C-alpha cells in the first residue's frame, strides 16, 4: 500500500514538473507583466475584497453575492493557511524554472501546498455565482487567471493550484449550510386583479425618508404617478393612526408606500382595514416583504400599478394584553430579539446599522435571561420565541424566505432554555448547520398562538421594530387579507400561482 502511494506521488510530481516546464517554455509576451500584476494584486485577497466592496454598494442579490464571497474567502484562507499548509508542507518550485522577467519581486516562502491565491479566487467567484450567475461568469476568467498566474510566475506547482481551487470551491458551496441561497422568484401567490392606475390617480403614497438606505425621492413618484398624492410620517406620531386619518379625508383607491418593513407594515395595516390594494416600493435596508412579494424594484411596482396586476397575501395580527390589534407583515418575536433591536437602535447612529447589529447580537447572547411562558397552554422556558406570518424556509435554520404567501398559518420557532447548556448547544448546532436535529430548537405551524409570559412584562418586536410591552400576546393568521401590486407571471414563468 505504501509503495503504491509513493508511486502515485511520484507520478503527480512528474506531471507537476512537466506542466511547469511547458509553462516556462511559453514565449515572452504582454501577458507576462499582466499576470505578475494580477498575481500581486490578489495578495491577501485584496483584489477580491476590493471587488466585494464595489459590489456591496448595490443592494439586493448583488450585495448578498459580495457578502457571501467575502465569507467564502475567510473560510478558504483560514483552511489553507491554518490547516493545509502546516499539515502538508511542500517545497516551492525552484526560481530557476522560470525566466527572470516572470519572477515575483517578493516571492512567498511558506509551504507551496495548497495555493491560497487559487483557493481565494475560486471561493470568491463560486460564492458570487451562487447568488448571481451573471456576475460569477464575469469573474470566472479573472479567477482562473489569478490561479494560473501562480504557476506562470513560478511560485506554485500546478497541483497546488488545482487543489487550492477545489478547496475554495468547496468552501463556497459549504456556505449554503449556514446561509441558504434565496430563490430567484419561486414564491407561490394567489393572482388578483387590482385597479389599474397608470398615472397614479386615486393613489396616496406614504414616503418615509428615515427608512433604510433612502427612499425613491418625490421626483420618482411625480414622474411615474403624477396624479398621486404624497404624505410623510409625522415625527413622534402614531404612523397607523395618522395614515388612516389621511386616507379618511381623501378619495383613495390604492395606497403606496416607500420605506422599511416597519413603514410598510403600517401602510399594510391601513390598507387591510380599508380594503385597499397596496403598492410597495422597496426602499428599506432588507426589503423582506417586497422581495417575498415579487417586487424587487420600484420600476416593477410602477409597471404592476399601470397594468392592475397583483396578488393576495396573508397577514398576521397581534394583540398585546387588551390593546388594539395590530397587523404584521413578516415576523414578530419576544425574548432575546427585541433586546437586540433595542441595542441596535441605540448604537446605530454612532456605529452604523450593521456594526451595531453585530455588537447587539453578541451582547444579547451573553446577557439574555430565559423567559417563562405558557404557549397554547404548554409551560415553557425559552430564550427567544419567533412568530412568522406564513411558513418560512428553510426548516431548521434562521428563517430566510417564504415559498408561499398564502398558507394561512403562523410559523412558530423557539429556543428551549430548560435543557442543560441549552444556549451553548443551540449556538453549536447553528454553527454546525444541524439545528433541525437539535433538542434545543423547536418548530411548529399554527393558525393561532396564545403566549402568556410569567413575570414582568416583556417587549415585542414586529417587522424589525420595537412594539409594546405586555404579558399576554395573541397571534392569528389571516389568509388573503391584503392585496399587493406585483408583476403578473408571464408564460413559462418560474414562479407558480394559484387561483
């Protein structure tokens, strides 16, 4: 067995030397300085991180591609430099194998196997392609050139590059275990015919300039819906009550809204109560509802409004103690998540939303206390309880998208705190991608949910914003409660509909 292994390694070594020799015999060309520059630019993954920064300037799938690419690079680099190189040391090719004009000014001296440059290049290009095949196809030749440049400049053997690329590709694909790739548009909807308002006549548009990364300016509304009326949130006011009052004074056939999911939820509440269709302009940071509803851009909404095409979607309602019932679009939760929202909102003006969210998550995981509650008559001790409007996917993971907007159910998920080392076990299962098999994590589907918190009142978070404090929370699912403008599925469309 050992002799066969040595013979195989000898054949690999011979192939490496022959391929390196053939590369060295290539005639001098303009590609030589270009490959040297490209190889140097990719040192420490700076080339890929710069591209990720540019891609991150755009929202939606492009930004997700950038973040996934950066995460894949981090995993590939750590595996290559902390595991591969120390455990499998290999001498690099002798400098004399290539002509002086090809050699790098500052060649690396670490183990040759595997190629970190090839690993990072493959990891980034593959991860980006998972989110955006078009961007991935554009990056593939650059990634291949970076990988080959390591052989061309004489600092790696060909098998170093091949194995590094395989490692990087595998690391990119493995990110799906912790972060599923969102489908392009596979949400099942119930098609509905809505009033066609080509110029926006009869539409009232709520614009929240403080939501997300900025909303389409009033000029956009003027150009696309010149006959529409525009209103803005009153500082410190009750958004639902204020908007409902404006609708009561106007002749309104449809509502439009531009802002984050909290603003959209307020408009949806008024629209559902008054039986009005809603046009959602994706103008928040994440735009969960707009994405699930199939309206990724403002232009898509404008086209749907002009044609009068849309769908009926579910809404959830929540009553806190004896307060007025409120509607929610996406999610509601009690326990650790509201605390995270509170810290995020406090720190975001100073640090920015994403750094504040990360710091808030770390603090909550460290400081949160378990919550005693009775859920549909069952006594529980939980860290956090999540309620989604509709069935979220994937199962056994942080909810990411909804395959259907018309299930008529609530998605209930909670983390148990009655087990030994439950918080540590939950984090470990989440990192390993095995939540669905963990005893600390529970998922249920229900049309109604009654939660009685034992002890001091707790705060609920709805659609990413803090709500009321209370001890009794009653949730209900309402099928087809809201009609939303969205482009009609065309012949052969990928996303199904139901009537």
